[in-house]
């Protein structure tokens, strides 16, 4: 066997494992729309107390805030969308408030002006 056959064999196995894992994670995770729909259906059921409805109201407000953040970020561009998705994956406060890692995320995705190459 040539060296390139070995490299392609291992590389193909690793790439196929990454693809399979990403498909499994994506199919196991609910979209925000599905989560919001489930909360609204639960809110409309008749066997809930006022306290339980208040908790569901807060949860629905949270999901609407997440959807609004994602939608607004999509309109602002690719990196704004990526920043918002990372922000939503990390531990966070209520929508509209700064989360635990907000400043670090903003610094990581901040655009830096291009510097001209040094002259010889």
C-alpha cells in the first residue's frame, strides 16, 4: 500500500465520523420554533394553575427573545449570526441582558482593521 492510500483511508474515516456526529447532534436538538410551539401548546392546556401559567409565560418570553436574537443576527450578517449562536450556547442571563461571557465573545469576533504589511 502506498502512503497516500493509508492517509486517505484514515482521513475518510475521520471525516465520515465527523459528518455522522454532526447529523446526530442536529437531529437530536429541537429548533427554537419547535420549543416555542410546545410551550404554547402546554400554556393552552386547561389543567394549569396561575403560577404554572406565569412560569410558562416567562419561558415563552425567553424563547421569543432567542428567536428575535437569531433573526436579527441573520440580517446583520454571517459573523453576527455566529456570535449570537455562540452566545446562546453559553450560560446566559435573560434576553436583552449581558450574559456571562458577552464581552469575551464580542472581543473574539470583533473586526480588526487590516494592517499594511511591513515594508522591507
